């Protein structure tokens, strides 16, 4: 059983523009802390960027753009230990990251596993056109 969790937050004060997009003051970095049985580490965007570089500037959340796609790819790559299909991480982005509040949040391994099980059974045909 994968006991990882991913805590996503913005560095700095959060501002929300008139379109509802959250930005942070200062560098505006999105930090993802991975917690597992061995402790805590920060999720590095570089391994996911070697697979597909959606966002050279790193991660983001709260909307359905390139930086949230990079974050979805990075989380699933770390969780699964192998690259996910593009349709899989794009669907993950829409389900978990696009609706996330500007304050961020935590995605637990059990949530990811349940979502992956559902995606593989129920949604895969929709995304692959079968």
C-alpha cells in the first residue's frame, strides 16, 4: 500500500486576481511536500519535465493550465514509479488540481489509488475513445 501524501502550497502571500487565478507575492513558488514512511521531501519538477515539459517555471494549481499539468505528471510519476499516460495525468489535473483552493491542500495516497482504480476501469475508454 502506498502511504504517500502530497501537500501542495504556495510560498508567500496569496492574491486572487479578478479572474479567480491565485498568485503568490515574491517568487510565487508552488511547493509540494511528499510525506511517506521515510519522512518528508520536496517534489522536484525536473524528472517530470524530462518526460514532457509543460511548464519550465514549475508547478501550479487552481486552474487547468500547463503548470497544473506539470504538477499532475510529477505527482503520478512519483506515486506510480513510472510515467503515466498523458490522458491519465490530464484527467488527474482536472479532478484534483484545477478545483484546488488558492490555499492549496493535501492529496493522500489512498485518494490517488482510488482515483487510478476508477480511471482505469471507468474513464480510460472515454479518454482513449474506446
